[in-house]
C-alpha cells in the first residue's frame, strides 16, 4: 500500500469535501491513474473519486477482480496525485463480516481519502444483495471506522438494487438507503437511476442527506436539470475510462483496416508534457 497521509492534511480534505455537499450540485469525475487524476484536477474539478472498473481495466482485469491490497495501493496513488479530496469506490467493504469491513475501512482511511462508499452487493449471483440486517451491520462498522479517523471520514451508503436485478429496485432502494442513513451513511447513492421520477424519489427519501447520482451514460438530463431535482453530486463511475477505451478501440479498428485517420483525434503530446511538467 502507498504511504499513509498526514493526519492533519487528511482531516482538512475531509472537512473541505464535507462542505461541498452542503449546497449546489458538483461533478465528481473518476480518474483511473495518476495522469488522469492530475489532468482532471487541472480542469478545475473540486474533488475526485476512484473507479473500481477503470482501475481494474488499466491492469487488464475485470471490474471487481482487484484484491484489498491492490485497491489500497491504487487509492493511495490517486490520493497522492493531487491536493483534492478523493472519494474511494470501496466495493462492499472488503470484509467477510462487519468486523472485517471495519478493519478494511480503517486501512482505506489511512491513505488519506476524504470519503469512501460501501455497497450492499455481494458479488455472488446466487445472493446478489446482503440481507438488510447484515448490510446495516457492515455499514455501522464502516461508520465506526470513519468516526475514528481525523476529521471523520465521510461514509457513502450504496444500494445496488438496480444493478443486481432486484424485482422492485426503487422500493427496495428507498428502504435500504433509509436504513443506511440511520446506520451512519452521510451520503446516499443508488446506482442505476435513469428517470427524473426515480431520482426525485431517492432525493426525497434521503433528505436531508445529500444524494450521489451515477451517470455512466447519457440519460437526457443536463447538470442544471439534475441539480433542480435536488441531487448534490454527480459521479461517472467507469464512464470516462470507457470513453478512453472506446477511442482506443476505434483507432485500433482503423489501424487493422490500414488507416490512420483516428490518430488525428489525439491530445497533443506537448500539451500533456506542459501539464505534467509544470
């Protein structure tokens, strides 16, 4: 794992990140390596989030295939790349039980992340979601670890009902985020929302806690329209990494056909050298 961050600096990042959630709506983009983290910071974004998918793909792995050691090293790398607060995508908490989740979350917070998300998807198709009581116990363990960190780490509670094929995903998500809020989640997150009515229902149920909206593809809404629904932050998950891979795939398809036109869409090396050399 990367080096531990200075506790005072970590606390300051957590305070700054918590303040971002008090009003308005901000975009929380997801870099997958040091270069993309530095690039996004240079574009004026006020915080960053890791992406389990983007990180895994950059290592030639499927999403979810990185172990705890690899995830912690990656999170530390992104935290160390800039001075911005970072929200870690921390899967289901990397613990077989609630005590294991608490220990893993404490280790993640040592990297200096401002926040981390814990989800209720098990990764097991036979039982896609943790039973609610078990998911709540895991969230409470994560909350205790966050409370012990300098500046109190920010806990994001994720209900994965839409992404795991639940038969009534909205109703189940609303029930679960209410329980996660009571367990100490400060930000609530339901990946897979695609309509204004779904988004508004989650915002109402979560209030007064802020809501994160995942946009992995266009859903026909602008940032202003999303903000008007009451969303506090918008993250992109692995979407930016997917855009990058899409550009590579298109360029390679042209190369295989004996053409080089796609190379005209590259970002000039001089521009990147100036950015990273400054």
